[in-house]
C-alpha cells in the first residue's frame, strides 16, 4: 500500500491546521469504535489521514459534529 503524505491530504483540506484538527478528531472517533471508512491495517492516525486524503472525511463533517457537541453542552 502506498504511503500517505501531507500533500495528498492538502488536496482535500485548505490548510495544515485544518488537517491536524480533522485527523485528530477522526482518530478519536476511530479509537472509540467508529467504523473505518477505508479498508486498512494501519494505526488509527494513518487510517484517519487516509480517509481525509480519499475525501471521505471533510471539514464540513468535522464542523457539523462540533456544532452538535456544543449544542448538547448548552
């Protein structure tokens, strides 16, 4: 399987800061038991980056989940 690079992910995400945020959030979801959207035997962080690079996880997904979380806390 080919290596995943930051450049591959940046084609789908506008900045490195957004990439870190999205990958960290998705990694936490995977650790909590969320099903992976791509088939891989890699660690959670690499799986999250593969999902971002393939376009399966986007900023809109992260923003929507963030808003739902903040609304529940109110």
